[in-house]
C-alpha cells in the first residue's frame, strides 16, 4: 500500500484529493498538513469526511512529512510550494505539485508573472503533467507540475489542431468561464455569494491572467512555433466547472465533420477525453465531479472560423483528479484507478 501525504489539505483541492484517494485501492492517506487548522481533525474542517477520514492535521515540517509518505501532493499557493518541494525531492520522495511553481520552464518567465523563482534547478526536472500529451515522460518523473485548470481545458481543446498544423497561430482566442472554487477557499469579497450570484463577469482581461504564459508555453510546444493568444477568463455563478470556447482561423477551409474525425482519432483510447458527436455541445453539468474533459469541435460555416468548446470540472480534471491520474502513471497503476466515477447529475 502506497503511503500518501497531502500538504495543504484544508483547501478545495486538498479535500478533492482526499475524496478521490479514499476510493483508490492501492494507496492510503497517512499525513495531512494545514497551517491554519493544525491540531484539528480533517473531518472537523470538512464534515463530509466524518467517519471516513479523521486524520489530525499537522503543521508542515517537511522532514516529518516525508517520513510518513512515499508520494507527496503539494496543494499549496505559489511560492509556498517551491519552499518545501526541494526537501521532499532530496529525501527521495516523488512529488506532484498542484501550484504554479514548476509549470513554467523558464525562470525568467515565472519571475515576470509571479516573482523570482527560488528553486530554478528543479524546473528542468519537472514534467508538465498533462497525461494526454506527456504520458511517457510522466511515467519516469520524480516531480510533476500539475497543470492549471484553465490551461487544461484550452490545451486539450487545441492540441489536435496544432499538431495537425491547421490553424493560423495569430488568430487564437479563448474565452473561459470558471466556477467560484477556482478562486480557492480563503475568504475574498469577490467570491461572496451576494457578489457572485446572479452575475457573470470577466476578470484578468487584457492578457494579464497568470495562466496566460502557461497556456502559450504548451500551445507553442504543440505547434512547434511561438503561439500567442488572447485569453479572457470569466467568473460564473456556480461552484465547479470550466467551460472554454476557443476560436481560430484555419489555414485552409474545413468542415465540422472533418474536425470531429480529427479529434476522435487524436484522442482514440484516451480514457478521460470524450469527443462529442456533431450536434452535441459540452456542459459543465455533464462532467461535474468526474475526471472527464468533453470536447466539441465545429466550424462556423458563415465565417469559416473554427470553434472548439471544452468542459471540465476545475477541481477534478483541472486539479486533483489529474494529479491522481499522474500518480497512477508514475507508480505503474492502471491510469483510471480511483477515477472511474461518473459525473454527478443533476
């Protein structure tokens, strides 16, 4: 039985990791940390866990945590993760980091969008953990940079087109809407019920959202050329989910039927990507609580523009579910183990 530690367990991604790993037959959660709730049982923080996971939360002491675990999930804010990940790696532990700290391969780019990187040496060792694109490298990795939620929805939506060289790379626009859990669990005025309910708004517009360089980095690698896109995130009045609508002009005219065929062949055999048939469109309701990404490619026949719509649960395929998928690959388990659950509907 593989022993698991979750560092930063009292946030939404920490809770989601516990929920998923509780049903995983090959692992046991043995250590949970939380600076704000140390000394409390995790089931006192999240009553959904009562009687199923009653581990006492402890302060983050990296050596002590490493003694209790084989694999460590770091569900910490950026900067906080890179302060402890080097210690875990030196102690021989495998790490799956859910922060942004190891997603950008260039420390100068990280510094421009976040702050100076204090552990650039490990950036070269980190593998970007999008299984559908990096499966072979993930299997041999010691450090996984778990992708962001918006990037996951956009990269999976764009990968077949970019690999096929079908798009004008200067034409890509992505509009994405996220549920409120994407902002984390800490108290923020913008996340209050009365601020979010009955509203729908853009934020981080004008190319300033921190997921932008991550998306551009991965799209550029897929295309083999530099990609810059216009990305505008939106906050939707729902708990979970991301719906991304991505636009681009094809180099040559195409049809919806050809795109559906392209996507179906590209993702053939992928357990968590569902390419929808012509006439069906994704909804966050149909992936809620699951590790699926639903994708529908189509052509606007009036303008010739390609439109790709993708939907994920931001806490599952956009965070904790994808992290467990990466763990399965790293450890030689069946990739779908612990992730077979269907979406919650209604």
